[in-house]
C-alpha cells in the first residue's frame, strides 16, 4: 500500500515530509550558530582592519603591563581556588566531621556573590576609614596610618583574594561531583594498603579527578579574565581594564578590538590546555559507583581541621559580605528604596527574563537539531554556538556593537536618502543589544543542559511518536518538552541569575539613561557611596542563591550517601 500524506500536505509522502521538516531544524541550527559566532568574527575583523591602528603604540606602552598583571592575577586566583575547592570537596565527600552535611551545599553560597560586590564590601570594612582600622586605632591609641601597618585591600593581592573567595565553587562543584562518581572499592583498597585519607587523596583520587578539576580551573581563569568591577575598583591594570580605557577614554574602538583579540588568545590557550590535560584519559563508570561511601573516621584535631577548611571560605566568602550588606541595606533602606531603584530592578528583571527565555528557545532548537542530525557537522555547530560562554563580557560587547552599529548606520543612511527621516540606533542603542549579548554569552548553559537531558531520553520515544504520524516538531512539543520541564526551569534560572550579575557587557551596551542593578551598584561604588549600593547588591546576592540550591540537590541525587 502507498503511504498517505498527512492532511494539509497533499502530494508529499510521510517520509519525504519528515525529511524536509528535519532539514528545517538543521537550517535553523546553522542560522543560529552563524548569528552567535558573529561577535567573534567582528572582533577579529576590526582588530585586523581598524580605522586607526594603535597596535604598535599598545605594544610599546601599556600592553606588556596589562599582560603581566593579568597573568599574575589569574595565577593567584587559580592557586587559591584550587586549594580551597579541592580541600573542601575532599573533606565533605570523604571525611566525617561536625557539620559535614551542612557544608555540602553551604560551600556553594559564595557563588551567589559577584566578585565586584565582595570587593566593595571588604573595602568598606578594611579601608583606612572602615570599622576595622578605626577600632584598631581606638584600641591601641594610634592616630594615623604611619603609626601602624595594615595590608592594602586595594591591591593586586586584594583583588586576587576577592576573586578567589567567590570563584572557588567552580572547582569545588566539579571536584565533588568527580569524587562522588568514583568507585568506593578504590578507597577500600587504598585503606587496606594502609594509606591515610590524605595519602589516598593525592595518590588515588586526585589523578582520576584531574579532568573535572581542569574544567573547573579553566572556568575560574575565564571568569578572572572577564572580571571588570573588581579590578576597576582596585585600580588593577588588566586586559579588561585596558579594553575599557582604550574604548571609553581614548575613544578608539579598533584599539579595544585589538586588546579583545589578545583576550581571545588567552581563552583559546585556556581551552586548549584544558583539553590537553584530559588527553588519553577515557574513564568509564564503575559498577559500584552507586554504592554508599564509607568515609574516613578521624581524630578530633583532624575533624577540626576539616571544619576550618569548610567554614572559613563560607564565612569570608558569604556570611560576612551578606551580613554587611544586610546591615547597610537596613540602615539605609529609606534612602535606597526610591523610584530609581525600583526602575533599575525592573530593568534587570526584564532583561534577565527575556535573555533566559531567548537562550532557552535557541538552546532547545540547537539541542534538538543535534538529536535529529547526530553528525560531526552538528557537533561542530554546537561547539561554535558555545563560543560566547568562553568570551569575556567586554570582548563580547565589542563584537556585538560592531555589526549592530553597522546595521543601524546603513539603515539610517538609507532612510535619510529615501524618506528623509532618521531611524537612529534601533539595535545598538536599545535593550536589544544587551539581550543579544546575554544570549550569546550564556547560550552554552541552556543548550548544554538541554542536550544532556535529551541524551537520556531513549530514541524509541521518537520512533513511537513518528510511527503515529507526528512530525519532529510535534514530537518535541508533545513528548520531549514535558519530560524536560525540570531541566528547562533549572537552565532558565541559571541564565537569569548570570544575566542579573553581568557587569562588563552591560556597562558598554546599555542604552543612555538605562541602568540595571549591576550597573547601579557599580556607579554607587565608583562614587564611594558603598552604603547606598547595599540594597541592590543584596538583591543580586539573594537571586543567586536559588540556582545554588538546585545545583546542590542535583549533585546529592547522583549517589545515595551513607
């Protein structure tokens, strides 16, 4: 019998119709990836063909200083996050001590605090006019700064510590997941050979967990490279600060693009090193990796060491900053709660919500296209679509403004010639530029989450749906999306919070007289009005706690722990 085409498509057989529908998904993925890759191509093009080439001047003057400072900052932050992340992940996973279950999720709390917020808080506490030094002068009778020595918080070392306190959860998160995924028999064999907990960690566990740790460290270094609020507030001359200075103060977009290209080289090096560290390491889950873990029982002094390893990062990375912000927000609530604060809060919610929805739609399109066309070409497209997550916000802003401004100027010229009217900056001068930048930057979060969840759905579900005459689109809507509700909600929340905290790209791309909570906090801090920045900063921190709880529950469900 000949196959009957579905109603509304006479003359097309069902296999041919399904093939054409499948091709539409592939074309959508190609167009989406091209749009996402546009900012990267724009930066590279402008760097090589600038209106005014200041590359020789940068090399002779500021670029070496930017490079050295950036490398020093990344090395320091990497060392701090490795020590804190690995030690705390090992302690809560393999050691029994008071408060262990609490610290399983509490170690992630500093994730909710943006680096620039914690920098503002500790500056207000530790500066010469802050409460700590005032108390010291009162207690010891010192009259001015020449009477005593106190470490400078506004320094490279201070910036390194601030970033380390809020970025170590990257290493902790991935290292703990890797530790939980390892076979308990490894630990049993190690104990039977007389190895202590520390010896087992260095000789058995860490070598196996190295790929996950490498991924976490690379994310830390990318976030360090991306940071602007902290280094700007502490007057640290990194590549990001140099990009802002070249663009905003010198008015040279080509020079900014050239610095952005150097930052892209850093990103490529980090990604290459991360992949190189995982070469020849192909691991498979052991059959007993779901069995309960039998933790090391330790003496009281060692339990106290584990407690301190977990308590101090949470105390200095979340409790003290959170309590300080809460105190300042309460004390200055009447001044802080005003129409401007309400308007900026709405702006943040609107932009973050729109970007979360956009990334979710595009992420589902890409992930489902990959499911329909599981080829090497689609794998390449998925990787290209994730480029934005590796790009620092300032670099992304340069890449976004160039094509959007070119389109606006071309359209404006055309409308002037034909109709005698000016359209202005429709895209580059509106919130569209911000939503576009957020979407490119955080698309990898939603696309990766959806792709991972789709891989867990058996292909027989698709076959059954197709046998009932459903197209790929209907199969997605009626079969897959209901099964992905939890994943979609989690991905949307993570993107939402990331957008709430995003500062470098927002500072560059925001329209005139348009602020978000992040830029609102930055402006107050730049004016040394730290107390007035407390309420908006506290809102950002509280919003960041939601995905932390979701992530912690997700990790804990991977294994039933004794």
